[in-house]
C-alpha cells in the first residue's frame, strides 16, 4: 500500500445517554493526532466521529426526564460537538445515527442481508448483559460468574423472538481471516483475547428488538427495531455513502474505504473485531485494516467513578486546559494514555510533572534559550554556519546533525503511521534533547566571551536553531498551536509540500532570517493535592 494512499480513521460513535468525559476526549484526540500527522505527510485523510443515539437506554432516560428521546439525543449530541470545538479537533464529519442519511442506508444494508439469507427471523434464549446490550454464551456467562465484565451487574436470562444475523456461519472464515491478519486487532493482547473468545464458538446475534421503539424500524416489520449495536456499527460505512454506492456521497467518499484504523475502547472490542467484519463479509465489503482497542483511564489508582469524586468530566478537562493550555493536554493524552494493554492512571500531580519535565524544562526551555542566545549574540538574526556535516556531539562516532535528524524524522513518521503515538513523540523530543546536550557540552554562552570564537558560536547556535525547527515540525500533530508559535518565531512555517520527512530535512532555516525570542510553555504552580 502506498504511503500516500487515502486514509480513513474513526472514533467509536459516542452514546448520548451520558455526557463527554476523559475517555471520549482521549480516543478522539488520538485520532486527531494521527489524522494531522498523515495530512502533514501528504495523505488525503477522512476523520470521522459522531454520536450513537438510539436504544432502550436513551428511551428510558428521556422518559425519566419527561422529554422525547430525540430531544435528549439533540441535547447530548450538542455536548459532544462542543468537545470537538474545545479540543480543536479536525474531524471531517460528525455523524448522528438519527440523521436520515444514516437511517436510510442502514435499512438498505439490512435489506441486502435479508435477501442473502444472512439475516433471518428466529427465537433465541441466553444470558444477556443489559448494560452492554449484548448476549454471551453459556460458557462465557459461567466464566464471568454470571456478571457483566464491564458493570459488574448480574446477567439476566432472556428469551426473544427477533431477527438474527448468522454470525455462526462465519466462524471458519473469521478464523482464517485472523490467521492471515495478525495485526487486525491491536495491541497484541487484545488480538489473543478475541481469538480465545472465538474458540468458544460463535452464536448468531440479534439484529432487532421489540422491547422499545426508539430506533430504526426493520424493513417490512416495523414492530421490530434494529438493534442499537447493528445500527451503530454501520455508521462507519454510511458516513461514506456505501449503502448507496451510486449516490453522490459514495462517489465523493468511497475512496477512503476500508478504514485504516477503527480506534475504540476495549469494552466494545467484540462488536468491532468479530461482528463488524462478519457483517462486512456478508455484504462483500472490504474489512478494516486495524481495530485498535485501547485500555481505560483510572484515577489515583482507582476506577473512575462519579460517587468517588475522581471522575474526569468535561468541566474538569476544561480546568486543565485553562491552567496548562490545550497542547499540554494533548501531550499528556498522547504520551501518557492507555494506548497499550494496561490502564493508565490520571493524577493531577503526574500531569504537572509531565508538563514540567517534557514541555517546560525540555521543549520550551530549549526553544527559549536558543532564541535568547541568538538575540543576545547576533541581534535576533540567524547566524551563518555550515551545520549539516557538524556532529551532534564530540563523542567519537557521533552522527552529523543532518543524518541524525533525517533518521529521527523517518522514525517519527513511521511511528505516527503505525499508531505508535507516544513513540513518535519521544523520537521527536530526542532531537530537542540533542540540542540541549550540545549546548551543555559546548557552552556557547561562555565561548561568546571570546570575540575570536564567534564563528564557532555562530555554527553551534545555527545547529541548535535548526534542531528546534525540525523538532517543532515533527511535534506539530501533537501540539499544533505551540509548534506553530515556535516555527513562526524561528521564521519558518508548518506548511509542507506533503512530505513530513522533506519538511524536516536539515537546512530549513537560512542565514539572515529573523529568530524571535519565544517560550511556548511557562511554569505554573503545582497542584495542592
């Protein structure tokens, strides 16, 4: 696959029965970082998010408040849209499952599955997780001690007469698919988790419900409402118009299919890793390239809970942004979050420590002291000095600045592309650390006391300024505002010709250009608690 091929990245669509919190902000921020990186590298990216608005929980919550389900959906969907603005996210579309464009295509997909025999009318009895709206096998129910693995609430025995999708018919095909695509589910621990559950045997899954009315009616059987999870999964395809392949939307957006990454929380992995690809197989549509199921945020070692008072909701997040800045929040999400197989602990003190160590003491300090020395010794003008062949250190065998930053840029864009976002951040910050190291090693502020050594000072500070520029280019997807500030102060721009490695190529700053003093991050008081 060409690195410049169109790219499609999605968040899950967020359920409107709750208000936005750190989990929603985290997933969407990760997708935004990836989308920005790929765009900077010249890819045509489509980034989708949105809200999941049907189902019995929305219907019940609306009844309790004395409003219509649509009114509740409108209210909470607006809160999620607010998140997009608050976080400066660059999503290309925001889909709602109550929109006509979605509902009409879901019905078309279901009609195709009815016609192929993949959906049938039948009766089923089994153990049901009400919170997850999911049936589990008898074996799994016993392993779970008949409790929900997410909420801890007891499973209930349910019997229903509904339409079902023949998931069981895709057992062998799914097993072969997983064997051929070991990177389909990431991280690796999640892949093994899905395989283990598949070995228990797949059972057919409900496509409809009859115990509520808030949802999309089943074609030809309006007393049945399409199951919220089936409805929700199709959003990834309906946003591109795939339900109407000859329509205007599909002609514009079908090029983005299949998704490069569906980024989700681990609690909804089964739906995305097993049921979704089976539905796509039944519809003869290509499957996504990767389902990335991250872990959860916990708080001070405990599961987040409103009752414990450690729940990081939208107002709490906004307080962090007000104190530290949006880019600091994005840095913490990207570098400290639960992208791997284990949960991540969010604490005010840890946030402050990371902010101070990575952003104030490293990135900002390096940009600040480099620009301050150029201002002091060269009147704010980029000095003349050949630096491409200059070693980054006096240590024997040290690479040249040109080779070192070229290697760093290759690593960074590779990590971004592979959704290794913390690794991308670290590889980019290594350039900043190298600049800090050469300042500490050569001490240009001492050399400048000797007028005969100003050419040497010029060369050192030229290398430092160019190193700061390269790092700012590579860190732009994570910290777009602050990196733009640094680049502007250094007389450079983020805009590229569609190749991040080329944009980060050594030599972007020219002698004689203006270098203004800048300090992108400032010290703030540590939290009391």
